[in-house]
C-alpha cells in the first residue's frame, strides 16, 4: 500500500530552517506535486481522468507561473482555513477560467462527468 505524503512533513523537511524560507522564491516542486495529486483526487470522481489530468496540470503550471513562494503559502493557508481573501478568490477564478478555456481550445471535454 502506498503511503500518503504529509504536506507539512514535506514542507518542514525541505525548508530545514527559517533562513531557507526567507530565501525561497520559487514554489518547491514537491508542494506543486501535492497540489496536482489533491486536484486529481477531488476532480476525477466528478469529471473523469481525461478532463482532470490536463486541468490539474494547467492549474499547477499557473500556480508556478503566477505565484511566488510567499503568495503560494498565503493562498494555501487560506484554502486550508476555507477563508479566501477577495484577491485570492479572484486569482483562483482567473486560473480556473484560463485553464478551462485552454482545455476547450484543445478539444478536451469540460463539464458533464465521467
């Protein structure tokens, strides 16, 4: 049985010290991989893998492109508390619209279910 990776454990192991956190500007790949896995877990039951794989890839790529590490941590903390600021809600909406449009252009079905 595959063991689930604990995001906090990965985060702590990667950073090591407060100095590492202050110097980090890019989002660590391990955290983006966890976001990709969570996206797939949440998406596939409703929409199927054919839709979710490119949608989740796009979403994670946009996080990497548009967010620095500090903004990413802030967004992650807000999501975990289910308390998004208007700015972060707008950011997530823009990513969702962009990625949905990209899938539509590629002819990937978006919507309906499996």
